[in-house]
């Protein structure tokens, strides 16, 4: 593989961006690298902060005045020229060999079109055991499962995290959904998972690359059980909207959601520890959110008649 493009979009990221940009500046660059920075309708100093110099990168700075992560990502994709295009977020830092790991995976696995890296928590306060447990099991905080960390391996699109994934330049014509899943507008989020799913639909595996590591900042207000439950509901709604976009039969998916909800509830009461109980509680909330989304859709004639 040859050149690399990095895409980073930010909305009102002035407090987070300095650490993120410092992390980018410290990366090992195994190949010529383009850095595309997008200010997504910010009202703070984001645009000013994005002007910092990057001597080793070919930098493109863009402004997307319409709020919505998908819109900003699509604008960046129009300018991405790399043979490998890597996506990350403004509340993360990276290990120095982040790009090297992706480049190696792309070189040794030509069959793959999409790659997902490891996301570990960067706790801003000491976590409780339940918080560590669900982060390690990929249940919250935008983290990947540590059980994936032993080798490069195929994964489902649902395990792709927007803070850390990559595609080959051959897939640059794909675009992020700007209607149902556009995070930051009225969309439920999950545009990253849907994008990866579409890449997988082209007939190529999605590979997990454990050595491509980013660390996601988890702030105190994001660590409460209330915050985690709220985010889990949003992810559940997003999954239902994503499946509808993909044309999955709603009756089949609703039956699956009900079955898995019942299983999660049973496991809550079978849990042997508080961390395990919280894990299954989140699973129940996740599936319950999809059941509720399906009911809301069925109650809206225009939505139920819509062709996904």
C-alpha cells in the first residue's frame, strides 16, 4: 500500500483538540500522509485551533457549516487521496505506531476493504469495577472488546468504532448516511457502523487490527450509570434505523430483539457480580430500545409505508 489519508472532524472541540492534535503530530509516518481536518459548524475556537502547523503532513482544512458528523465526513471523503483512509475522533489520542499497524494489515491482507482498530478507555477519573468490565467487553464508552486483541481477525460491522477505523481508497466512493444516522442532527448516530456494513457488503471481510490503538477520553459526566444507559438507548435506536436502511425484514428483526431482550433480563438475575449485572442490564436496554423504535415506526403510517 502507498499513501495514507487521516480524517478528523470536530464540532466545538476546542477543549479536546490540543491533546488530539499533539497525538497526531507525534505519529510515526510509514508512508506519505494527508491530514484532513474538518470544522463541523463549531461556535467556539475549533477553526482557530485547527490552524496549527503540521510539518510532516499534507494538510487540508475544511469547514462544513451544516451540523452533522456524516456531512463533515462526506466533505472530507471528497478530498481524501490516500490508498488507505483512516478515520478518528477529536476526543482520542493514538499510539505512535497506529498508522504502521493499519498499513501492515492492509499489506498482508489484500482481501480486506475495511479495518477496525482497538479502542481503549482513557479514564479521566478512577473507574469502578463495573465501568472497567463493560469497557473491556465492548459494552459501553465506545470501546472494543479486549477478547479481540490476540490477533488480526474478521469481525462484524457492529464492532467497528467510529473513533478508529480505516478503508482502502477503492471504497472512497461510499458515503455516510445523512438522514437517519447523522449524529449531531436528528439522526440516531451509528453512521460509522452503517458505513462499515456497506463496505462489507461489497464482498470483502472487515478485519480487526489490535495493534492500531486509540485511547478514548471518558470524562466524569460520561461515567455515570444514567449517562451510560442513555447512550445505550441511542445505540439501540441507531441499530434499528441502520437495519431498516439496509432493508432487513422488520418482523424478523423485531422477533430477534424481543428474544434477546428476554435473554438479557434472565441473565440480569443470574449474574454473579455487579459488573456482570450491569453488562446484562445494558444489553436489555439496548434491545428494548429497538423494540420501542419498531413500535414507534409501526404507529406512524408514513414511516411504516416507507421503503427503506
